[in-house]
């Protein structure tokens, strides 16, 4: 029998609550894969329409990256823009996670979407009016990073409140599937918009996608919370308690560290695609679209696999093997002789990035209690969003000396050393918890 949550206890041996915030009963014992989610209408509404906002995120990301490259033609500036995003994200994400544990997560989600709408409209006006300069672009990229820094911890802490315990792995994997479907579709839409209508049109479409999801957020019922949630001592002490928990826990710390190393080494390539497409393959924005979409379709395949098999596989081993495969694929990518070969390898990288991330996130969500979920989600969000930007900055700096492909190869070699001397992340604690659920 599970013990009741306590304010000073941040982990629960058996994971999340038995029922969702929507009041949906646990899925039928015989249900497998995505079929578990048939009885989760609140989560399905949230997931379906959040896809539009995620689509806007990918359009905005690629359009911003292309603007930096078009204005500077420099890998160093791509790295600086990525490092700026990382710095802002690192500052805002812990604040967002602590607020999510202390307050109304749905209200925070609506506020973030309002900021997204306003910033997308501002970018549209600046570009259309010819007033966008490099300093202004960097300021706007910083604003985008603020919204991303708040959104990810809020979203990750909301999902377990919208779905029953036994369907949580499949819900996480479905969210990843939709995220990566947007990663595939978004760059393709962005490429068409940029080449045929201009970058301002790309940001206008981004604003529209955020508006759609903003409206849907008002249709969601108020989610239930752990009784211990929000019983805070002080804001800063709560924030520090979340970090202490991640460092002490035998599952959370190793899983977040392994995921961070993977993100820094592999996800960084997405922030450099504009330069790689233009210099390594002489393909310009079309090459950027091909590579970004290839990563997206590979990620979609990986997420679909996890959505149907996450409740059957040993997640720590999936995570570790995916990281090794990702490293080998990236070494092949930097040596690719042509754009089609690079696109094929990029698809494999997208798949293994996703199986790494989804398996790690499921372990994390099963381990942490609702009272600390926002703060742990903020640490997870930092490795997803900030670590790739830091990796891009490192590779951008190395590119000035050795070239971008050699920089990517060097950072991959460092990761392989980490992989060799680390144990399967979260294996001992997470597997025991999974066996008892």
C-alpha cells in the first residue's frame, strides 16, 4: 500500500497518484501501448491542441536560427545566440519549477502562452517594418527563452495531473510523439514560409498556433494537486530543496546527469543545422529544412516506439543503449559525403535522441512526487533546452579553430568517455520501483 504524501518528502516509491486530475479511472489492466489512453479525455484534449503550440515553437526556432545566420554568416554567432538562450533558460526554469510547485500550474500555462503570442507578433512587426537589427534579434531570442524556460517545467508538471498512473509512460511517450511530429512538420512549414512569404510570415503563423492552444487552456478543468503541494517555507528554500533532492536521490541525479550529457553532445547539432547545411552541403535553407525534418521524422519513429513499448522495456537499458547509438550516428553524420546520407543519419540521430529522452523522462516522472514535480521538471527542462545551447556554443567556438564537423566529433568523443565510465542511469532504483508498480 502506498503511503500518503508529506510536505517534507519529495519522492514516493510507487510514482504518481492513482487517478488523474480529470477523474479518469485507471486504464484497463489488459490495455497496452497507446490504447491505455482511451480513458484519458482531459489529457488527450491537452495533448492534441498543445501540438499546435509545439508546431509554433519549431517554426519560431528555425526562423530565429535562420535570421542569425542570414545577418552574420557565422557559426560563432549561432553559438552565441544558443548560449544566450541557455543562460536565460537556466535562470528562468528553476523559478518556473518552484512557482509550479507553489501555485496554479494551469494559470502559469496561460500566462506563458500570452507571452508567446505577444513576442511572436512583435517579431512579425519588427521584420515587416524593417526595424530588426542583430541586437534586437538577440533580445527577442532572450524573450523566447524566458517563455521556454517557464513552459517546459509547467508542462511536465501538468501532464501527470491529467492522466492516471498506469497510463503515465504512454502519455509521456505520446507527448514526445506529438512533439517530434511538430519537429518534422514545423521546419518544413518554416522553410516554405521563409522562402515564399518571408520570415515575418513564419512568425505570424507562430502567433496563430499559440492563440489556438491558449484558447484550449481555458477549456481544461482545474487539475487536482497533491495535498502537500504548495505548503512552502520560503521561495528560495523551496528552490534549493529541489536541487538538493536531485543531488541526493540515487535515481534522479544519475538520470538527469546522463540526459544532460546526451543533450549537450547530441541535441546541440540542431542549433547548428543552418550553418552545416550551408557550408558542408551548400544547400542553404532547403538543406536546413531537409536536415531538421529528417531529425524530426526519426524522432517521431522513436517516440512512436516508446509510446507502444515503454511499459514493457527496461527503461535504464533503453536509455544507455540509445546514447551509445546516438554517438556512433553523430560520428557518421559529421563525415557524411552528401546531403542525402547526412539526412539518413540525422533521422537515426533523431530516433535515438528521443528514445534517450523519453525513457529518462518516464524514470524521472515515476520517481518524483507531485509536491516536488515542478522543481525536478525544471532541472529536466534545463538539460533538454539549455544543455544543447551550451553544446552549440562549445562547438561554435571549436568551429573557429577546426571547423564545425571536427567540433562535433570532439564533443562526441568526450561523451563516449563519459558513457564508458558510467553505469546505466537509474537502473538500481528505477527498475525496483517499476517492478513494484
